[in-house]
């Protein structure tokens, strides 16, 4: 399994965990008095975020990404829904490379 394919899977998981934290766990804490929802969802999201950053660095080194692309992918991890767009664009780029071969 390539670094890029692992990264795409982690990007999806990180995006889902971020949305779960923002739109499920935070409201549960605020309106239902369930602080453990944020604790555990936040913990999982934190681990996935760290893995996301590590994999971005690995992809940058392995695939010789330009610094602009690398920074854009890193910034996208901070925005809700953006990791899904990153994964889709990387998937399309990989398809284009296969077709060109």
C-alpha cells in the first residue's frame, strides 16, 4: 500500500472525526451535558490529525510535492469538509498519472 493511498484514507477519517467533533460531540457537551463525548472524539481526532500531518510530510518527501501544495494540504486539515476535497483531488491526480503512463 502506497503512502498516498494511506494518506487518502487518513484524510477521510480525519475529516469525519473533525465533523463528528464539531457537529455531534460539541452539541452533546453543550446541550446534553455529556463532556465525555468531546473528550473521546477529540482524542481520536487529535491522533488522526497528527497522523495526517506526518503523512503529508511523508508524501511531500516521497512524491516531491511543491511547498505550495504541501502547505495547502496542511491548511485544508484545519477547515471542515476540506479533507474530503483534498482526497478527491489527490484521487483525480493519481488517475491522471495512470492514464498518462
